[in-house]
C-alpha cells in the first residue's frame, strides 16, 4: 500500500511515517518505480510506534521497544525495565509540574490584579533572572 493508505490505517500522518523511515524505525519495501510499498506488517509496526509515542516513550525507547517486540526470544524483564524507567521519569515530571503549579498559585494569590504597576509575578521572574547572572 502507498503512504496515504499506511497513514490512514496506522493513524499517523504521512510526514511522521517518512520521519520514522528516515531515522530507521521502519523500512518499507520500494516498488520498481521507487515508491514506498507498505505491508500490513509495516502498518502494524507504525501503529505500535504510535501507541508507544502516545504513552510518552522517547524515540530511543521506541527503537528499543520495537527491537524487543520483534525479538521472539526477548526477556520480558528488558521491556519492564524500559517501562519502569519511563514511569520514574513521568513521576519526576509530575513532581516538577506540581512544584511549578504551587509556585504560580502562590504568586497569583500575592498579585493584586488591579491597575497598580507592581506585580509579584513579574518581580519573582525578574528575581530568578538576577540570580542567574
């Protein structure tokens, strides 16, 4: 099938499919006229990649997961290790986001939100910049 059909069946944009080919995540066959010719296995791999990316796995993680998926003699502990590391990274990101939310909520409550020019939100951002210098 052509790239448009592969895109429709996998749920990925054609541009993403081309990118995945460019970085070696997939390798569709080429027809005699050099057009990409996607098999049902290619579409299945594309759908796999879409799900992995939707779960937030990096391209490198996707490369490892794809290799493990295709290796019928894989150890499930290898897959589990990648997923566990990803969950740890997500948990760290959640902590960072919660900290940002708490800081912003504190600043919002400190701001009068009126016509006066003083603004604790801007002052805090400027203070952070001054400590960088």
